[in-house]
């Protein structure tokens, strides 16, 4: 049974594959029409919202401190952002492939998991561009505004319009492959309808406690000293924190089964349901399970 509700001005749909009544498995459902309320010449002003002071985020130490979830949105249609800007822009629709990335990012960035500083987000585009998303990025109100920011990032390598030159970029292009950004020894999985059906709550508990073959046992770690921006990711000998990586396809089809989009670094495919789910639904369900695993309050504003 599907039940719609309104949350934060956006339509949310609860999926029938939720096992508990209060599971909160919702996903953004593109039912509302888009409204482009500004001129093409006007760029939206990027905003960053505050994240929990207990877990400050810096690119150079994003894997230090407590355990974190890394989500890689694979084959994101970032290059199609050019279709939605300029004088010959197409009329935005909810069938536009970039909308998959937009909905997924809204779900991830507004999650309690992200507000607690426990989430790292990458976008791997169909054109093989890797983008890291700042956890404090306040997503634009509609797809066209988001497309303009993405188009500028791809064209100029950075997003302009920030209030201060010292302000961190809401999104930044990262050189290298996805696996080069991850600490050695972390477990990498792909969410795919072709994967093995698992009860994610039990799977994550087993993984954290080291009961799965090849999974390192979790151990406490104190926050180390901050490393230079261009320092390599920590390796297994540096006693990395417990990092779990999940690749989610952000395009039509099952992108994570392709070698260039997830299959090269993930070791196992998992299915949340025996049928296809939208990427935003996968993101919502995944965040919910990690919030339960790490006991993060879902009604926390921080």
C-alpha cells in the first residue's frame, strides 16, 4: 500500500517494502510541477546550511572521527544540465534524467544522518566526472536552479556567487577515480535489483560486528590530526574508521552493474526489494537504516 504525505513542502511516498510501521521509508516523489521563477541570466545563489558542530566537515579529514557512510550516485546525468539552461533550454519535466540525481541529493542532504556529520556524498557523472558534495549544501528549490549550478561547475570547474571567496564550495570536482578517494580496507557495496535480497538492518549489524566474511571488526578510533588537502586517503595501516560505501545508480537502468560505474570497486550487489526502486527511495531507506544502526535521532535539527 502506498501512502502519500507532505514533508517540508515536498511530496513523500511510503513504500510497501518497509518492514516496520514507523520505518520511515519514504522517497521524494516527483508529483509537483516545476516552477522556474527567475530569468536565465540570473544564477541561483548557492547556500550552505550548518551541520552538527560535533562533527565538523573538512575535505581533508572527511574519514577521520566516527564511522561514516559514503554514498556514490553512479552515472548521474550531470552533463544533461546544459539542456535546461540558456535561451534554448528545454522545458523541465520530471522525466528528465537529471531529476534522479536532484531527488536523491535532496533526500541525502536533508537526512538526519547527514546533519549529524556521518555522510559523505559523491556524484559520478555519465561523462566520468567525479564531484564531491558538501554536506552543508542547501539544495535549490527546483531542478532548473540545480541544473544551472551543475552546468557552471562543469564548465568553469567551480560554483560562483558565494558570499565570500573563503566560503567552501557546495560542490567540487575531484580528480581521479572513485576508489582513489576511499580509504583502503573499506567495504564497498552496490544496490541493484540484480543483487542478493537482504534485510538491510540485519546485514549492517552483521557487517559492523565483523560477522560477514572479509569484514574488518569495528574498533574505536580517536580523531587524528588534520591532513593536507592533497594527502592520500588513509590506508588500512593508518587504522581507518569504519567506513561503508554504497553505490546507487542515478540513471535509467542499472548503472552499478557497469564496470565504469560501480562494478569496478564494489564487491557485492545487494537488493533492498525484489523489484526496482527509484534512487531516491534507496537513499532514504539506506539513511534510515544507518540512523538506526548508529542511534541518530531522526527528529534532530542538528
